[in-house]
C-alpha cells in the first residue's frame, strides 16, 4: 500500500472512530456542544470550511483514480494479456484487488466525511433544541405556577367576596331591623304628639270656654253690684 492510500486508510479509521463516538448514547448532545465550543476549535474555525471542501476534492480525485484503475485492470484488454501470459494473471488480480480496495477506502472515506459533518451539525441542533425546550419547559412551569397562584388568589377573592356579601347581608338585615324599630318608635312618637296636640286643643277650647264663662260671670257680678248700689241709693 502506497503512502497516500495508507493515509486515506488511517483517515477512514479515524472517521469510523469519531462516528462511533458521536453515536455513543451516554454522551449527550449538550456535552458534544460544549466540546465543540472549546477555544481550540475556534482557532481552526476560519479554515474549517476550506479544509472540509479541500478534503472532499482530494477524496473525489482519489475515488476517481481508484475507479479508473478498477476499470483498467478489469477491462477486456487486460484479460487478453493475462490469457496470453499466464504469469501475468496473478499480477493482474493483485492490481485489481488493490484498485478495488482503494476504491472502497476512498468511497467510504468520502461518505463518512460527509456523514460526520452532518452528524456534528445535527448534534449542535439537538443541543440547541434541548436547551430551548428546557427554557420553554421552565417558562411553562413558571406560567403553570402563576396560573395556579392566580386561581388560588381568585378562589380567595371569591371567598372574601362571599364573606363580605354575607356580612353585608347580615349588616343590612340588622339595619333593616333597626330601621323598622325606629319606624315603630317614630310612629309611636307621632301618635303621642298627635294625642298631645289633641289634648292641647281640648285644653285650649276648655280654657276659652272657662274664660268666656268667667267674663260672663264677671259681667253678671258687675251688673248685680250696680243693681245693689242703685237700690241702696233709693233707700237713702
């Protein structure tokens, strides 16, 4: 195996190991996101896209080169040469095997390179979504608690209003009772005033009658005195 294909094979093994690590269930997406957020990766971030597409181009060129070798060593011309020279058959099969191996190595390397980028992107999205869901869940819990507190406050307010209505009803009943009592007392006082007024009118009429009778008696007395004085004067 030449140096370039050894490097591609090592690159493939590294991709397989990284993808297996990304698929481990006990390492959460938040943990991977924290790993991706290390300052070390921020130094390579300006060159990441360029390096990614450069590696894709290199793997595509290697894949096409391996495909060309497979086509070359599996063509009819190579088969005719191998039939003409039996010693060349083993060498041809070895070259074909190496070309197919290189084709598989470069193809799987390219495929896993694309898959690894997609997995990293999905892990970041899952971590962000999980954090957003945690924030939304916290907001929902807070809103639920606030709604429960509001419901409890409404129940307390309703109970207070009911108690206030009951107290107002009892107070109104007491006021009605007091008003009825005062009305009865006022009616009794009014009756007493009317009775007193009637008695006062009767006393006024009686006093007037007594005054008239007194004046009449006084006039009669005066008249009798005048008559007596006249009779005394005649006797003299």
